[in-house]
C-alpha cells in the first residue's frame, strides 16, 4: 500500500489508499454503504469519520484493517515522550509474554499499593506518572507471580493492572489496538487462572473494549457473553453494570438497536441500586450511565440526542478521566449541530485541559478538529481551535 507521510488526517489517508487500490468513489461508496457525497466530504476533510461502524465498513471496502484508519499517522507536537513510553511498555509486555519479565520479586502489599497508585493517577489523567511507573510495575508483578507466592492475590492484582492501568493508559495515548490487546490477553490469562467470576468479568470488560476499538464487534460480543457475574455484592453489581454498558456500545456499533435498549435499561436499573461507586476503578453510577448513553448516541450518529443527554448531566460528578471523555464527546456532538460550532470548540478545549491525550490522540476527536478547522474564524474561538489542531499534529 503506497501511502505517504502527509496523510495526517483520515480523509487524506482514505483518498491515498483508494487511489492506490485504483478504486473510484462510486465503487468504495457501494462497498461501504457510505454515500458518494459523504465519502467525498470525508476525503476532503469536511466530514469526520467518527463512528466505529462507519470505520469498519470503510476499512472493509478499502481492504485494510480498521486500525489503519484510526492509527496516529505522526507524533503530535505536544506529544511529549508518550511514544517513547509506549515503546518501553511494549518491551515489558513482550518480555512477560516470553516468560522472562526481568523484574524484581516485591512483597504483595507493596505491589498492591503501586497498582492502586497507578490506577489513581490514570483516573486523574496524570499520564506522565502512569507512563513512568507502568513498565517496571508490569515486570515486577509478573516476576513476583513467577516466584509462586500469594498467587491468588497476585493474579487478581494482575487483572486489575492490565485492565485499569496498562490497557487504559494505552487506550488514552492512542497506542495501537494490537498492543492494547496484548495487555487485555494478559488480564484474561490471569483471570482464567484465578477463576473467580469477578476477575473473569473485569478481564472481559477490558478485552471487549479492546476488540471494539479494533472493529471486531462479533468477538467483543462473544467475550461479554462468555461471563456471568453473580450480583452478590455491591462491587459485583457495579461490575455487571459496566459489562451491560459495554454490551450497549457493542450493539450500537453492530447496529442492533433492540440490544442497545435492553443493555442500557439493565445498566440504569443497576445504577439506581448501587448509586455512585468505584469498584475496580470503574466509576459506575447513574451519571456514568448517562455518559455511556452519550457514547451510544454518537455511535448511532444521533448528534442531537447525544447533545441533549450531555446537557442533562452533571459532569462534575464524574471521575476526572471520564469527565474528559464527557467533554470530548459533547464537543463531537455539538460540532454537528447547526450554529453550535463555537460551543463545540469550547467543549473540546475543556476536554483538552483535563486530558490533552483525549483530544490530541483520539482518532474521532482529531477528525472533528480537522472538520472544524476550515470553518475557523479569526477570533478567540478560532485561535483555540487552531491551537488544538496544531497540538494534534493536524495540517494547518
């Protein structure tokens, strides 16, 4: 596939791949189910490709992996050292997979403190701290497991580490879905060795979200269908609620509206029973259910509904990392509503202030920035937009 380094937006990348395949707009439109006019606007950067279902349909039409359309083409100017950190984490995951983690045997309580500290930093969007701590923590947890002591506790700790620390960090900084899947598989392996339904459920949550990001909707659904979490404790109810939310987003991406409704109703019922909680660092509760309803509406490209849901929520009740996602998704919705582009820029800027990576490295948000950029004016809002676009590595 002959693609040059200037393909810094999805639209440019789509055009270059389509031309390299020798396919016309009409052919790719027919194969993907995306109208010719919409496809042309995507290629020109006038319309963001901002749903998983469309991404998969277009990737299939172009005969490439969906991850080719969602990868980060170039480092963003404000990226800092995240790409280097991802490389170090990749080496740690490969070392673990080879059975030679190369860490130290650390007492269980000390490891638990470190895993929870990284989860707390992840929740607060302190990705510099997460990036510094993760590589050695991955190696030390698996080296300690190899020593054969405290195996039940260490296996549970490994599941939490790879779902809420490793996989979550790699997702936020835009690492490849294949690398995220390595973390999900380590969590899955530890959960199956541990055997408790809660551990299997937490690992399934991470794996399903990784498969969803890779466009593997049927596999994500199978992962979720394979676990049953008995609702014997508040923590188990919160976990089961998050699994229901995952089912709703998978169903939305797979165009199964009936299953979307069923899963969201189940999650809402559980949230009313549990109230706001943070079992397994998931942040499950009524407000987070509303946040996922926004995500489902965006996946269905129902932008008015997504904005309406957002305006009925109190984002200050959300954990910091989830609140960044709220503002990013609210901005994506507003960008598609007539007369709300300035509000969209303000919402996206609020997301960037909380979590720069959420705006600079998320493919759907970068797509919306690229869509808004040609419309920017020479005013304060326009300067904010151009600044975000620059920091995201988008062409001016």
